[in-house]
C-alpha cells in the first residue's frame, strides 16, 4: 500500500516565501515543487511552516492535495538563530493539527530544525520519519563554514532515528557516508528537478532586451549573499578576465547573520578593483523570472564553498547556459567538465577566469556546451523526484521503525 498522506515540515522558511530573501533559497523551491508534484500524484500533502507575519492566514490551499499551514511558534520577527528555542512550541502545534485533522502516514522534515520537530513527532505519533537535511554541519565545516555544536548534535540525533534520509545525488550519499558512516535507516537518492515550462533555452537577445542589458559579455551570479556562496570569487573572476566590457550581474540579497557584512565587503572589493561600473546588483526575483536572467547570460558562475545539489547550476543548464562552478558536492554531478561547463578545484580565481574566458572567446564552444547542458538537464524533473519520494514513503510500511541510536 502506497502512503497517501504526508506531513511536510519546513519550519524555518516557507515554500511560499521569495527565494533569495532572508533565509529563503533553494530549499524553498525544493519543498514547493516536490510537494506540488506529489500532490499531482494524488498524495495528500500538508506543509507546516512557522508563522512569520501578522497577516498570514492559518491555512492556504495551494492546489488540490496541497495546503500550507502557518504554525504559531515564538515572536514573528525571531531570527533563524533563535528558532532552536521554539522547536518544542512548533512541534506541539503541528502535533495538535495532525491529530485534529485525522492523522498522516509519514513525516518528512526539511533541514535540521525541522528534523528535531520530526523526531519528536515520530515518537509521539508513532510515524515514520523521512529527513532531507539540504546541508550538513560537517559538510559546511569542511568547506570553511563552521556550524554550532548544537546543530552538530541535533543532526546526529536525527540521523540516528530517521527511517529514511533523502540525499540529492550519489555524490552527496558518498559524502554523507564518509562523514557520518552507515545510517540506521535507508538512504534514498531523490534528485531535485527543474520546471522546464519556465527553464528552457531561449533567445539571448530577447532576454537581454527584456532586462535592459546591452551587448557586452555577461557573467551571472544567482544566490543569497553570504560567505558560503562566494560572490567575492565571482567579482575577482571578473577582474582577472582582462575583458574591459564584461559585466557581472548579481541576483540575490544578503542572507544570514553574516549577509550584511559580506555584502559590505563585496562592495569594498568592487571599489578596490575599480569595477564599480561593471557589477550590477538586482534584487531576488520571482522564481520563473530567473529563466530570463539565465538566458541573457553568457556564463553562470557558481563558486559556492559547498553545495549539496546546486539548483542554480541545474536551472542555468536547462536554459542552455554553460556553468563554471566550484568542484564540490552536487555540482560534481550536475556539471560534466569540458562538456556542459567547467569544474574548478578549490575556487581558484585564476582558473575560474581562464575557463570563463574560454567561453566568452569561443562562441561555438559556448553554444555546444549550452546545448549539451540543456540536454543533460532533461533527465531532472520534479515529477521523477515525486515518484521516487512516494516510492520511498511506501517502502517504509514494510519495515519496522528505526529505534533511536
């Protein structure tokens, strides 16, 4: 029997929130698109997220089989760093709603904070727990972004009791096993997808006209502005190019405790390198509008210190734009070096600039890589992700629940 009811936990950020604003990013897109595709398969999905604004309705019916519930938990303006203190309140209110509305078959938690809530719900309601961490503390620490001891302990607790852990690709699975060993529950590879109704190749000139861009070479950076994402590497790459008419377009906003200071540092770097008139900042865009930016660009740069998957790289590829990315995590799966883009070890700026220059200088090579990237991106779809997720949920019925390690 296939499970038909799923309680999805997305405590710290809502799938309805604008990605690229505050703590919203690829996880917002993941939850929204995966749940929507599950709903289309007939799975009844309820996503629970923390209420963060006064005017939010208690429940929003997004589409058949897909609703979002705004759960009271702490002050509305509570920063992400303070959410650990309201996990219990969030969990209590979710448990009450699940019980009141007739129950659910599985809990699917996203991120470590939701994992803590899911862990409690598993035991209190006797439900299987599926967890997608999106990022792991040890992976981030290995890339130079150290996380709290509290988060490390929480992730170990959830890993030790999760009935299934969803990872985005084989690379993330191998990385998980090397850092955490064998998990008591299943490890299921559920690759995110891309909505090709929005993200597909298109006319570059038309995209540039729509955005008001000129004919100069364009490097594109899309993402939250924080040290992890490496915007400084993109800026230094532009400086290294030796191409005086090239421009860097940045789409995203400051995020996290270090976001504002990182943005200030990047502006200082831009001025020190004399790039003030060659770097454009654009605010976070509605998800479907990003496709116009991807089509307008010559190259998309993804210099993140770590990426469990790398949704920006996939969306750019789907639009037929080659990617030059740091050789880490899921980017190793998404970018086929020298065929759909280039992978650069250790975020080496000189290497980034050399490979970006190859694409700017050789129009035929850029077209060939963009075409290959778009073809490769066709193998990723949210419908396929939903089918794998539903199968993983169903498989849990044939197994005993994992006991806490």
